[in-house]
C-alpha cells in the first residue's frame, strides 16, 4: 500500500529528495536515515507471497503497491495477488462490521496453511463461521473523507505496471466478488473490472484447493458492458475535476477566514440569526485563535454565503456524479447478471 510510505505522493517524493540532498553533506551523511519506500520488489528470500487487494477504495493515498512478478530477485517464488470486493479496511480489517474482511482473511489462512503453517482449529472455525461475502461494504470517502484525493483504482494499469509484460497472466479476482455482483448486494457493481480475468475459486476438498478459471463477458453482451464501464469512467473523470474544485474552494474559504481582522474585544457586529448561530458553532469546533476572525464574518455576510453556496453546489455535483457513475456500472453488470425481478 502506498500509504505505508507516505499518505501524500508529493510529501513522499519531497522527503526522499530532501534526505538524498542531506546525505551528500559529508558531516551529515552518517546521521541521515535511509528511507526506502515500497517499490513492489519482493525480498530475495521470499518463496511464497499472497497479496489481498481491495477493488473499490478510491483514495489515492491508499493505492496498493503490487509485487513485481517479473524481473525481480524472487522471480521463482509462488506469488498470488488476488482482488477482493470492498475498501482498504473491508479487505484488511478495521471496520466495526468486518464480515467482508474475513473473506480475504480466510483465503490468506488457506494459502499459508498449504505452505505448512498451522492455526488453532477454533480460530479457523470462527473465521469460516463469521465470514460473509455479502457483508457490509463501507464508503472510505464518506463525510469528511471526501477530501481524500479521489482516484479510483485502475486494476488493468496496476497489474500491467506490476508485470511489465503484454503476455502476463490475467488479473485474479476472488469468487466472492462475482457472488456479490450477481446478488447485487448493496447495489454492488464495480466499474473497474475488465471484461476478462481469471476467477479464483475454492473447492470443497479438505484441505481446500484453489482453482483459477478464465472468466469473460459473453460476446453478445461485451460491447454494452464496455460502453457502460466507459461511461462510468467518464463520470469518474468529472468527479476528479469536481474534487479539485472542491478542495480549492475550501482552501480559499479557510484562507479568507484567517485573513480577516479579529474583532476588538467588546465590539459587536450584527449578523443574521442563521449566520450568528453558524459562527457560534464554528467557534465551538475550531481553535480559539480563530474566534475573533469568525465574528468578523458578520460584516461579510454576502460573500460568506456566496462561498458556502459554491461549496454546497460542488458537494451536490460530486454526489450526483457518484450516483451516475454507479448507475452506469450497474447497467453493465445487470445485462450480465439480470436480477430475478427484471
């Protein structure tokens, strides 16, 4: 995951450059820490590698770093990188309702058991009993999470960058993803799956065996599916633009507040009841150093509400585009997996 290195790409690159410059100074070089961010190169001694990846997280800060499957020191190792439904913590765990995360955990436990690792039978039974591919999928960009940099995961590009080969084997998608899509659980319809991949399924044998079988959209439905997903990607591009405008407008709004001259103690500026109540709320939530500046907003009521209106429109626009993006992907998948009511 990229966020292991640094949550913002520019900060990571800046820190790397700064440390490199400091290391060139003779009397500082021995004190400068060596910082190595993940580049996807497996360690030379690795024999087996199993990587569970989240399809649906749209935060750039949490983009995964895939292991390189060619041209690396561990090229002879058994490497499996499988995509699962959900956000970063829907796959790795961390949400209050984590039945979905147990699906990927069960897969990882199965794979390392095949390599000789042993777990308490009670632990294995608990995971298998509680896992649910139809468990709750959270939205990692809900609420203030909307300010995370918006960047849906391009599975094809991430996989291509990891393999560096046109002849690489197909992307691996866990069977639970298709089960969730076919049942339309929470309206699940990922917009970033290509029309062909390998489906990773588990047999009923004991111990279980995992099979990889080619899966692709029927030829008669492929064109419509591709059109729907292309339309969804188009809406995603507009969401990125709206996101940048939203961040810019928010920074302008906060910057203007910090530039206001504080109201001298004892002076009062009359504001409408609505603005006055909002100022009181902001004074409660924000640091005391902004208190006097917030009171000064009463003298700029028209510009204030204009900026609030712009922010509200951007929020609404972002939500509408999100809905259109989801609807387009759902239309494509419903052609492949019609609901019983259709």
